[in-house]
């Protein structure tokens, strides 16, 4: 299992010194990767603090590449309100600085106002995500390429530097249409899904995928709160807001009651409690095929470094092979 961490580059803790401190803490704790989100005109979710600070993702990861060079750098997810050729150059440049590689997570986003702000029709963002993925794949694999899409047309171009290693393209998705997009690229970047929903949608992706393609890379973003007791872990989360957010979701497999009513209904969306309880969740996702777990501590960024250190000692260490002579 590979472990990643969402960096605190947004909200009231979205300050450069906190981002770099978190990245260095993740490196010390044995995390494999760090990840950033993407927004242009940031509107926090209901379960987040409402500070609208948001540090741009590529610039943030470039700084992290210098501060914590052993980490893979990932995006969860880049939204297509940039021209895809610009996004491709951003990823290729980032890959030139990232010693251990880059993972390109892409997705359509959910906020129409961000597309209005740059003059793109919001309803086109799904097709624009398809085209972004197409252009990235061309840019990552060909020395020269052209592209003729519905929204973006690119004459023959070349981008350098060329990638030092493969840059996988993972798609953030929940709708049936978006899952078809996952089936075309390297894998899926799932976010805040129950175990039942993840299992169902993995099955759908595999059914849609061309059998000649490699198996999809499966990555999951999930909220985590580690503590001495179950109750203490849960108290660090805004459970009412998380329940409300889950109930608004159209694609979650619902509990038997038909609604998300208690913390137990959120299992998979959030893991909270002792290290043993966190590891139980890791094992459940591993059994369903996940190979990357991206831990999101945004509900307790105030204690981020402490939590990262504890996760490294009490959780990640269980999934690491002992070094020779240790």
C-alpha cells in the first residue's frame, strides 16, 4: 500500500510555511506522496473552515519538490479551467523537478462559477475534462503531437522537457459518464466514498475498461482522524456536516435506512479512532483493490504535524518492510 497526504494549502492554514512544514513531516513519517487540490475561485465545502485562501497547486508542488525531494507529487484533482497545453507544460515542468515522479489527477470539478470566471461554459466542463486527458496523454507520450477536439484545437507542437518517468493519469469521478472516462485512462482517484460505493464503482470501471489495457490504478482520498480512543478521533471531525455532505451526494450507496444518520454510516468516507481502527479501514480498502490511500486531515489541520508523525509511527510502519539489519 502506498500512502499520500493532502497538503494544507487551503483555508485558514493555507500558508507557505505550513505547507512546507507538512511536506517535511510527511517525508519524515514515511509517506510516499503529497497531494494538492485545485480551485480558482475557492468556495469551501460545508464541512471545511470557511476561509477562502487557496494556494495554486503547481506552484505549491514546485516548492514542495525542493523542500521534500523524496516524495511523489500528486494532484487531486486538476480542473480544466486552464488550456490543456498549459496544464501539460505545468506537469512536465513539475516532473523535471520531482525526483520521484508526478501523478496527474484530473477531474471536472463541481463549481460552475469557476468556469464562468474564465469565460468557459460550465456545462462544457465534462467534455473539457475528456479533452484535457487526451492532450495530457499525447504530451506525456509523444515528442510532437496535434489535437482536434470540440473545445480545444492544437496545431502540431512539441513540449520539453520530456518526462523522466511515466506520468500516470488518474481521473476523479463518481457519475457513470465520469467512470467511463476513468476506464480510458490509467486509473481512478476516488474521494470520500463508502466502502460499498467504492466496491460498486470499481466493478463498473472494470466492466467498462478495454480488457487489453492494464488494470486500473485505484487511489482513494479519505478523511482521517487518529487519536487514543474512538470517541476522541470522532470528536475531531465535523460529523453533522459530513453526514449532510454525504446525504447530498447522488452516487453513494445509501445505508439501509436510506439516509446517512450516524458516524458508522460514513465508514470509508472517514476513518477515525485508534491506529488499529485506522488500519482496519486500510485493510478494507486494500481488499477492494486500492493501492494508494491519500489521507486527508483537513478537519484538524491545527494538529497536522503531530497527526502525521503519529500516523507514520502507528499506521504506516505496519505496511513497511523492515530494513536489513534493523
